[in-house]
C-alpha cells in the first residue's frame, strides 16, 4: 500500500506549479482528479513540444491522474462541484484571489459541504498584500524575490534559470508540504484548513542563507562572488578541451587538498580562500589545467577522487546516468503510440513498491466514472452533459 492511497484530491490548477504538486501526491498513491474546463482543459495539453495530439508537458505532469470536465460557469456545474467535494480530502486551485468565490465554490462554501476539507490556493503573490492581483510567471516572482539578482557571472547580467525555481520549488513543492501539514493537523482536530501558498513567498524562502548573511553584515550579495555562486575557485564550473564542462565543489579543505594534489598544484592548497584578487589567479590556473583534457577524460581520471568533482551532463546524458537509473528516476509511461520515458518519483519510501505508471488522462476521460463514485445517477450525468456543464 502506498501512503496516500486513502486520499482523494480535486485539482483545479493548470500549467506547471499546481500539477507538479499533485504529481508528487499522485506518485505517493493519492487519487488525483483533474477538474478541467470542458472543450479546452488544462492549457498545458496544447503546449509544444507535441507528439501528435499529446503534449510532453501534459504527459510529464499529469500521468497517474484522472480527468473530469466540469464547467463552474454553469449553476449545475457549481452544484456538482459541491457534491464532489463531500467525498474529497483536498481541493487545489491556482486562480487569482477571489475567482473561486465569484464562481460560488470558494473555501467558505466548500468547507460548509465538508468540514474536513483541506483547501489549497496556490497563487503568484498570495491572498493578501499589494501584489495579490498581479499577473506573473516564474521569472517575475524570482525578480521580486531577489533570486535573479544573484544568478549569473560576476559583472554580467542576471540569467534566466533553465528550471522554474519559483513555480516548482517555491510553488508546487511548498503546496505539497502545506497540504500534508494540514492533513496531519486534521487527524488531530477533525477539521480541514485553508492553505495559502505564494510562489513569491516560496522563492524568498529559498534565500535563507543569503538573506541571513545580509541581515548580519549589511552587505548585499553580488553575482558570482559568494562562496556558493562562483566566488572561490574551489566552487566553480570549468570548461574542458572538448567544449564540455566539469563541476568542482571542493569547499571543505580536505576535498580541495585532494583535488590540488591530483591536478599537480599542491601550492594552491593553502590559498583555498585567499582574497578575491588572488582567487582570479587561482581560477585562471585551474582553467588552463582543465582545458588540457576532455570532460570525459577528466571524469575517468577524477571520478573516484574524494573531492566533490563531476561532469556537467546534458539532459540526454543525465537520463542514462547510472545513478539516475539506479535510483529509478527514469521510468516508462504508456502513451497511445507506445511507452516513453518519463521522470520517476523522487520520494523513496522503504518497503513501498512503485506500481507501473498510468498514462496521463484524456480530457474528461473519467468524468462518468468519478461522478458515479460520488453518487450521481446516470440520469443526472446525462442532464449535466446535456446542459453543457460537463
């Protein structure tokens, strides 16, 4: 048995942050039901790259879930949502503040139907504050939060991260934690709770060490100068002879000493945290050394050295990396044209066997099934469909 098999989640969210949250919960066994707009559904279904009618984003984020269509713009759809929530444990939505209330299915209404309901609102800026109604995306939240300002090379511009930090880490992951916390509390109190998750809040939270350092010193962190952002030569990315890259993360003295000995520069051992002007000289020396061999030659030579060293893999290389494979982080998921690889579940629970992955659902594929489980008669379902609510 998987730990969340007893939970049913109604997921009204779209695109990346909310569906990533419920993907984690579905991988832990929760019955996640996507509640989608009739005819269109989650926008990610139509976002490229596509394989025929199948979006890679939908395949990645919504495997293992069920899908129903339900229009909350129809009174019948609102009434159906109220009935569905009576047998649900969690509702997740990602609309701007007030939208669900205007539709007639906000927290107050739904919790009156089910006092044990955990209701999570995942938004860009949260339910209050001066930015609450602003539109935004990952890059905006990171900019407001101060994260973008410390990403990039010294004296260079901020860089756009290749992974959506605020969406996934500040939004989806924080929402999962908040939901699980409220569910845990419910076991004691018998009542659910409103969970308010802001992607900007989450991004700010990721600055714990940097913000605390600023609070103590009054020094604003600068791109490419901090200990963990490329300031010292012992924590840098270096180019190899073939144009590929390696990572050096030798922060601890013993790791730095081992690396310097292996590279034939023992004179640099005592200079690990030399002043900034000397770091540029050390960095230059290491750059020249790493340019003497290809990335894979360096990996073969230094892979077993206890010095925090490794390659910069591209995605194709990462997907066949022996550690990734050993941890079952690449799995097959069925599609209409045959199985394809997808990312596995990062949450490993000893003694819990991972079942075969289920395909991402077609739009409304499980509408009748879910409604019947909630007690709707065939005549009621036909009426909802005929009236345009499904």
